[in-house]
């Protein structure tokens, strides 16, 4: 998934987190959202069965089970009433009019709108059929089969960079694997992993890098959950028609992601072509972004 789409997908995920907050804000302002029965009224503002159900949905299964007890059910409603009272008090103090709070609310509004837009215009329109998946398979058989691959695994990027320089200087991949690789199962064989099928890769980053290589080519540095890898493809086999059934589900997800990226890129490109955007390079250059302060760890200050 592209970085842009990751950001947008995250915004879309936040939509579901914040939607309930937005709905409660509408109700607090007197806006009806449906015909849900009113179960309590706090200073003229309704708390509905829908409000109750949405709040309860955030509880653990054990806590939800406890709400079957009428006393617990009433106590939970009291908590909702207390929250409504506090929100009303905050509004009466004008906290919602505070410039800093107004800015936060505007950012929340942007996030909600962004997520809703992506849901309706990207996610709901990125439908992928079996025919789409088969067409993708037929067009990419060369990159969906298997590769014979060797790798050198090290713990740090700095060490990987040093090994890569040695490879560029002409040193043997196999010799460097024996000397430096942390993979005890393969280092004695010069890092040879044998034949690995497309669907067998546990790491998407390794898979993407491996299948972009032609036999004899060496990758750059690829990070995975295991560390930092340098890979060399020694042979390659294309997929055959009988592989399609095994790959279909994974390919469908990949094709769907690609379709979402394409839809998003097309949409943004069109919007930019119609927009008037100006850049103040001087002001941009003056912007300083401070790293977020790490929370203090138990027993002492945060590590720097």
C-alpha cells in the first residue's frame, strides 16, 4: 500500500472511532439522529437506547455480560448521565469556544470528512471480481512463481550497509553470508534458502524485493521483523495455471489494494488539476517540527 493510501486508510479507520463522538455531539446540540427510544433526559438532553448500546459496545465481553444484571445496567446509565452533566458544564464554561479546542474540533471534523470520503469514494468502489484477479495472475505469472534465493541477515542497518559496500567492491555473496549472517540455518550454505514460492514469504517487504530481482541480481537493504537482509536471486520460475487456485485469495487482496491506490491517485490528481494551490516556500522553511516527547517510563524518566 502506498504511503498516501496508508494515511488515508488510517483516517478512514478513525472515522469509526470518532463517529460515535460526532453523533453524541449532534444529540447534545438537540439534533435527532433516529427514532431510538429515550431512556433518560439530562437537563433537557436525551440519552437514547442507541447511545447506551454504542457506549456498551466499547466494553469488554465480561463487562457486557454484567449488564444483564438490572442493577449494573442502571449503574452504567448513571455513568452516561454523569458524562452528559460534565459535558454540559464544560459547554457552560465556554470550553468548546476556546481557540485551542476549536482548532482540535476542526481537525477532528477534517478527519471525519476524510474518512467518510475515502469510505464512499474509494473503499466502496474498489470492488474486485474473480475475473480481475485472473487477469492480474495471467499478466504477472513471471512474478508469482518461485525464486531461488540467498540472503545475508544482520542486526543493524549500519552493518548491512557495510556488507553491501563489500558486495559492490566484488566480494563473494556466499563468503560474506558465511562470515556475517545471523541465520544459522543458511549461513553455512552461503545464505541459500532454496526455492521459495510467492505465497510462502512471511514478510511482504522481502517478497516484494525478491520478485523484483532477476537471476544474479542483488537487492538493496530490506528490513523485516527479523532484522536487515541483503538478498540475491540465483534462479526464478514463473507461476503456472495450476497455481492460481492457491494464490487466488492472496491475489484478490493485493489487486484490491492496487485498485484502491489507483482510484485514490486518480482522484487526487484530478482535484489538483482543478485547484489553485500556492506555496510560500519561505514560511515552509521556517517551520520546525519537534519530535514527540516519549512518555515517562515506570521507575524513571523516558529514555532519550
